[in-house]
C-alpha cells in the first residue's frame, strides 16, 4: 500500500487546530518541534471529555483514530496515525507488548486519560440475527438466551455471549423483536484484554469489524437511515459481507475468497492468456492497446508465469494510488486491462457468493432488497473492481470513504492522504465511534452490566442504612442535649433560690424528698435499661481479632435478704464470657492474660477472674478455650 501517516507525524493535527502553517527547517529543528507538538497534543486529548481512541492491531501495522463527540449527533475527527510493526517482533511475545506500550504512550500519552476501544479479529466470532416474540422485559433475557442456544450451540464457560435488541420487525403480519447476538471464545477476549492490560493501557471496550462499521452508520457519519445497504470487505485470504438495515447490522457472512484467490487466478490464467497473445502476434503485429492505466513499451515479454508475489504486485497496479511502476507489467507483457481479465474468474466467484447472500437475505429471510453496496479491500482501492461489482450486481457500488476530507466532521484532517490510505482507517474509525450505548462490548456484556447494577444497588442500600443510623444518632444527640440543657436550667434556678434563701417548711421538705426519690427512681431505670448495652459494647471494643467469643451473659447477683434495705453494699453484676483464643500455640496463654488485663482496665469492671481454660482443637487449629467472670460494682440508687 502507499505510504502511511506515521505516529510521529501527529503534529499535523495541531496545524489544523491552530491554523498554523508548517515551516520547513533543518532536521534538528524538525525533531524538536515534533516532540513539543506531540507532548501538547497528548495534553489536549488528556483534558477533553468524550474523546475515544480506536485501536486496530493489523497484519503489519497498528492504527489509531481519535474522535470526540461535540454534541448529541455530531462527531469530530481529531487525529489518526499508524505505526509499523517491526518484522522481527512476533505477536504474543513480551517484545510485542513492549512495542504496543511504546506506541500507545506516544499516541495516547499517560494511561487512563481517554477511553480506549480496540478491535479484535472476527475469525472466531459467531454473529447471528433472529427474531423472537414480543415478551415482557423481565422475560426477554431468558427467551433470547435459549433461542440463541437453539440457533448456535455454545458453552457458557468457554464463550462470551451477548446480544442487543434492534427494534420491532413485522414478519408475516406478526410483530416481533429483532435480535443480534454473538459468541466468541472467552480465551480470545481475555488474551486481547490481557495484552493491553500488560501494556499498562486497560481497555474500555472491545469489538469486531462488523460492529465497528455499524457504529459508522448508527452515528450518521455515513447516513443509512430508511435503507438497506451492504459492505463487502475483500481481505487477503477471505472476504466478509455485512448487511445493514436502517444502520443496524442484520447479517454478516464470511466468504472463503479474497485477494489470494485473485493472485492465484492470475498465475493460473496467465499461461493460456500468453499462448493466445502469441498466436495472434504470429500473424500480425500487436496493435497498441490504448490502455489508460498502464503505458507499456520497451522489453518484450517473458514466457514463464509470474510467481505469487509478482502476481500480487501486478494486481496492485490496478489502483491509481499505487506507485506508477510498469517494469513488472512490461516484463510479462501485461496491461491493466489484461491483468483485470486474468483475475476476473476469481471476481466472478466472489460476486456469485455475494449474490447468493443477498438472495438468502431477501428470499429466505423475507427482508427488503439491498439498495447499495460499499467496497473496501486489504489492498489499494481498485476502481475497475468496484465498477465490475456494480455491473454484475446491478446496483450502486462505491468505495467506503468516511474520512473524505470534504466531510464536515473530518475538516480536511486527511487532506494529504489518498483514498487507499484513508480506506485503511475505516474499521478503526468505527472502533473510535464505539460507546456502551450503541456498541456490543466483548469485555462488558449485559450480564456484566446486570451484576454491576446489583453491586450499585447494594451500595445504595448500605448508604441508606448508614444515613438512617446517622439521622438516628443525630436525633439522639439532640434529645440528650435538650435534657442536659433542662438540667442545667434547673440547677441555675436552684442556685438562684439558694442565693436568695429558701424558706424551710415541712411541706417543702416532703416535696424535695419526693422529687429526689422520683429522680433516683428514673436514674435507676435508665441505668437498668442501658447498662447491659454499655457493658456489651465495652467488651466488644476491647476484644481483639484473635479472641473469638462464643457466649456472653450478664447476671445480677442479688443481695441477701438480710442486707436489703439496711446494707450499704451495692448490688453486684457479673458478666460471664465464654470464648477461645486463636493464633500461635506458644502465645495463647499470654494473649488470654492480655485480654483479661484489657477488660479489667475498663472503668465498668472491678475484677476479672478466669474460671477455666482448656486447650482444644477447632477446625484443625489448636485454640485455648476459656470462661471468664467480669464483676461490676453498680451504685445503688
């Protein structure tokens, strides 16, 4: 393919943004300016919201496209670049991970500043489309899942499954829901996600080429409303036909024919073509071909057929974006018209596959006819190929070129690139347009979203409980504050009375004694109501993790009958504690003694006695079982 825009040339974007004109200078100044602009560019991306970087790790290059969403239905191309993968680095090795990290750092800057979406190979991805009856939302998931299992058997543990509802479809007068689902080996997804995680740039999303093209149509970058269109991608060893209805991907199919088939066709058909030309030339001079693509002159043709590499180069000459090198064509006596004639058998087989796909979609599936087809290839754009497709399929066939400089969302950013160079960035542009709301995400499925919703709901419930407890605590604090304020006010009034002098009478004394008894009774009730809670809280606060409590019981040691009424000894309460000590066997006794001392240091307990301690084995661990009695002196009221 023709020259690519290298990753180190991203300063072109700043020239567009600032409207500055690039000045030619010496090599040293150019390198310095490039590093400065790349740093500033990275900073701009890092501070923009709604910026997404699409990444495509291709056969020989890594391509990047950066897109921002400026409004609800308007996007803007910010930058694009590519980085050639060194020939001595194999994918899946630490060296490739390091190379990916370096490329991401140069283009994206520090990790975590922009959303990264990547595209993985669709070779092992199964994408299907079917319809289901209109059911309640809570039943839809089960209906789709079991319908998908019937359509395509897969293992839930080994495959990632996800789907999307594409709207209502009328089939035979019955309204149904159109469903698009996919399955992909879980290992492939984890390997791709792990690759970027190892490079230090975790992905926000992962998708495949058909869904990336769907993004281009759904965002209206290429309008596709109210019509059914197809996209044909001709790869090296295979091709893929995708059909979109109103911007939705409704069918995708792989075809085992591609550029390699054309290369083989040229090699196979060349000898017969050569013999035919030789027979004609033996009777008369070869007339001028008048070919507009290749001008042939000079050396005569050779007899042997071109090899596969030479045949591939000859096919590349059909593109106006290829380098105008005609020596190889002259060597084999080929014109552009002759080259296309030799690859036509492979093209015919490819067209027949496309026709059968369209027929299945319209006749068997009962869908509307396809109105247009977009063509893209793994080689340079070939207008004769698109013209041939249009003629054979009897419909419009255009090159898919959403990065045309005249596009209002491109704004001349790609002005220096040829159609073939722009075409290579089409899939990764679709990846950059990905969003969870419109793109099936291979690493964040609907099941993942459901689990996240449950997690968020649990968090909200926990926050609500904490809020209720906080409000209850504030209410309790306000009540206590009001009680204290009332007591302080009463003390102040009593002090004023003392200063003024109080007239002592038998009635006032009886009233004071009655009030005192009432206050003591209230104090005793409050003590009895909250003492247990206070004691349990105190024991819990001084109990370390290595002490496991099995039973705590509070017991009131009533005074003997002879002491009631006349005794000054306060009633005694005991706290009986049953538990065991875990940890290192040599320190179990020391840990127990430390625990006893912690309890005894509490102001609530007067004395702590170890009633019993016995070594035991619980769940294979040696522990020290104990019982304690913690005595409390409770003032009598």
